[in-house]
C-alpha cells in the first residue's frame, strides 16, 4: 500500500464569520438608508473560508454591474442583487486577490 492508496477527504472549514458579516451588511445598509452613511467591510482581514465566500456570493447574488478597473493594479467592482451593496476586489500583478471589501453606498469609494 502506498500513500496514494489512502483516501483523503477535504473537510469543509467554517469560521463562523458568515452570519456576523451578513448582520453587519444589514446594519450598514440600514445606516445608509437612514443617514446616508457609506459603509465598508474588509473581508480579507477576517478569517473566512472558501466555502463561506461562496455562500456569501450566493446570498448577495449578482446585480447589473460587473466592471474591472486597471489603476495601480486590477480592481473588480460587482454590484450585488441588493441595491447599494457592492463587492470590491483588488488583485496583484499575478492576479492573486489581495483585498476584498463589501461596500455599502450608491457607488464604491474608488469611483467617487
């Protein structure tokens, strides 16, 4: 028997941060609607599993806008299915994601 014969299953890792992030998005959206306050959540600085990123993307859905800017690196801006909720991703020269934000507002900060 070799190492290749040993079955390996990847366990899904869950950090438990998805639900609090959804609450934070809801709160930021409420603040934006009530007071016009723009909000930003830095997902890249939090422990967040690939599974949770997928679940967040599925929950937020897709809006009408998906664009890429090339200003000091590549930035992808995606409108979610909820008005005023944006996904903003920054990439390095090797196309590795180096920043991921949820922004709440009319448009993302980089466009203002």
